[in-house]
C-alpha cells in the first residue's frame, strides 16, 4: 500500500512568522521531500527562491522540495498532483494566508477523497510581541487557536520571560491539552511535525536528535534555549497485547502536551490477529488494519511526540492499556477502534 502523505496546515496572523517557519523546515528536514503550498497571492520568498503569485505556479527547489502558490478553490487539484507517486513528496505543508479561515482548510483536507492524503494537523503561529494588540482587534484569532493541534509562540526572544510565560499560560487556558511551544525565528525540530525520510539510525526506540539539526545557532549565547528543553519523544513497547478500549481512552484523552503518536499495536480480542497502525495528530485519530509480516513478532510499539510532555505519566498511562485478563475480550471491545478506522 502506498504511504499516506500528511498535510500540515500552518496558519497565523500576518507577520507572525509562518514563512520563516517554512524556510527553517526546508533547510533542516534531513532528506524529507516537502510539498509547500502557499495559499496566498504576492511574492513569497521560500528558501531563497522567489515564488511569483500566480495560480498553479510550481517551482522545484534545489533540495527536492516543491513550492506553488494557489487559490483555496484549487487545493484539491494540487493535492492530487502532489500525491502522485512520481512527485515523491513525503509531506505537504500548506501556508495559509494571514487572513485565512483555517476551519475551511481543515475541512478541505479531511474531506479530500484521495487515499494518499491525510490531515497532519493545524499549527497556529502566534507573534509573542504583537498578539495582545492583534487579538484585541481580531478576536476571531482566539477561535483559530482553539482549532489548533499545536500552537507556536514565535518571536519569543522579543518579550521578557515573565511576559512570555504569561502569554503561554493564557493560550493554554484557551486550548487545553494542546501543546503551546515557544520558539524564535521559527526554529522548531521538523521531527515534531513529520518523519525523516531516511533515518540515520534504526528507528526502534530511537530518540530524535536535536543538536544535529540546530547547526546555525550560537551555543555560547546565554539567551539561547535548546528546542529539547520542551520537545519530548517517548517510546513504548509491549509484547503483551493491548486492551482496545483502554487505548482509545488514552488517545481520546491524551496527556497534556502530546501532539503526535504513531506505531502499530496488537489487541487482546478473541479471533483478532491483525496488526493495527495507529496515527494521532492533535485530536485526530486513525487506525489502519493490516497484517503482520511473516516471522514478525506480534509486539505493540508506539512513539509519542510532544512539547512539554510528561514522559513518566504518559508511559504509565500506556502501560495501563496492556490487557492483563485471563480470557480474551470479545469483538464488542473493538467498537471504539472501528470508529476511527478509515473505510
């Protein structure tokens, strides 16, 4: 089966730093081929390539990424082009216009019939310095934040630490368990949003590397903060099958700060021998049934990725999903899984 391409939407008010974030992702993605869709008109500089504001203008970048400027009404056609195997795109990032309504973009991605396209989450970028005045003039921005799967408080270096902490606390009050992550110059580890195309090391129980990505900052700068101060990757493995009800409960009420979860699981249900791939992005859950390879051990493995995620709490809750009964569950236990299984 062809791999599914996640579509990550990057939104935020004018000047919040969306294009800066895209530039950073393009420069620091370790081989991942990114299809960048600029949902705006006008000149946008991405990775030193000027993209004229023409509908369907597609530019191949030197690092294998693709960039194009389109109108919202043509996104479906563009997704179809980028999802073709010959495009070899691993992830699609849509930069929304600074005045766009992210709800409409989310609906378009989720409703897209292409089986190779999947919603990869809404990232809302906030200008730490200007948000108070901007949100006062445009109160709908708070509504946009409540739809986000990840909030980036950008330009964190431009405000005092106490003001930054206060803003993050305020936003957290609006968005609940959604991670609220402070960043400067859009510098965020790409691994928080999408996977590397060619891992440098075996992926089993692998902790993501940060310093290898951040090779353009000054380690002697006393004001510099490492990304891994907030960003956590947690691995969970169980040779015993899981309780599907307990796993669904975990995913529907995730630990605070969890943004992504991925992996495969086996369930302790009578007659159920399939391998289920699991993908969580923000509040969006997808299970995909498949088969175990010949000789593959029937082991459940999950990786959790988040900002400010409490690893011990997350692992304890995952451990509680392991089935410890003597008699296997009946197929009614799978009802929650089928609710999130793509047909």
